[in-house]
């Protein structure tokens, strides 16, 4: 034994390091939710980032319902304004 074991251990750890590096290159992080997309969670590249399938579905839904959402936001804003106006009249 003597010096054989450390060299073997070194080689094995180098091999392990190369393996881990290779696997890490395959791992992608979703830019929106931060989850790792390793095989089970498909990732789509958008620009320089990756977005997971679940976030993409939410994004698609948000884009498709954008007009309705905008209406909702406007209605809420108007409701808030009229409430403020009423409160102002009451405290006058
Ligand atoms: Zn995601």
C-alpha cells in the first residue's frame, strides 16, 4: 500500500470532480422561480436565461389574460378613488 492509496484516491476524486462538473453543466436554474431544472423539470431558454415549464405556463396565462387583468386593475383603481372621495366628503 503506502503511496498507492493516496494516488488512487486523488484520481478518483478528480474523476468525481469531472463528473460533478459535467452534471452541473446540465443543471439549469429557472430565472423566475429559482428551481433547478434537471431532467424532471423541462426548461426553455429565453434570451440568456432559462424558464421552467411551470413558470412558462403561468407566463402564457398572464399574457393571454392581460387585457382582462388590465380591466381588473382599472376597476380596482376606480373603486379605490371613489372610496377615497367618499371618505373625504365624510371628514369634511
Ligand atoms: Zn420556474
